[in-house]
C-alpha cells in the first residue's frame, strides 16, 4: 500500500513539474482567448492555468488540438474518466440524500410567554 501511495505521489509531482514548464502566449478555450498563459497543472480531463487577468480552468476537450497534444490529451480516456466521475458524484448524492432523509426532524422548543 505504501509503495502505491509513493508511486501516486511521484506521478502527481511529475505531472505538476511538467505542467509548470508549459507557457503559452495565447490559449483559446471555446470562444475565449487567454494571453500570457502558464499551465499550473492538468489532469486527464481538465487544465488549470494562470493568465494575464487571473486564474482559470477548462476542460481539455474545449482547447485547440495543438494545446491538447501538449497536454497528452486522449479523448477516449478522458470520456471514461468523466463517466466515472459522474457515477461517483451520483453515488455521493444518493448517499447524502439517504443520510439527510433518515435523520429525525428536530423541532425548536418555544418558551412560554410571560404575562
């Protein structure tokens, strides 16, 4: 188990180090164009970056093909990851809903009025 955690940490560090080196003059996300872009990190599906007016994130599928290639984007892997993420979120919402629904309703005690 420890070996697995160490491998994960090394992988995440490698991705972060690689992402820290990606700098672009411009990056188009859908219809928006960002300037002076520095990619801070990215995952299978998302990219996080700073730009001339702040910070932002985007789905890699919305980027131009050249930038997708820089980030080693694989559409089939990204789609599978997004489906898995949606299933996980649905399970969480169901668990949360069940948990909230099973709690007893508490009513506030009303103090008697002094006459």
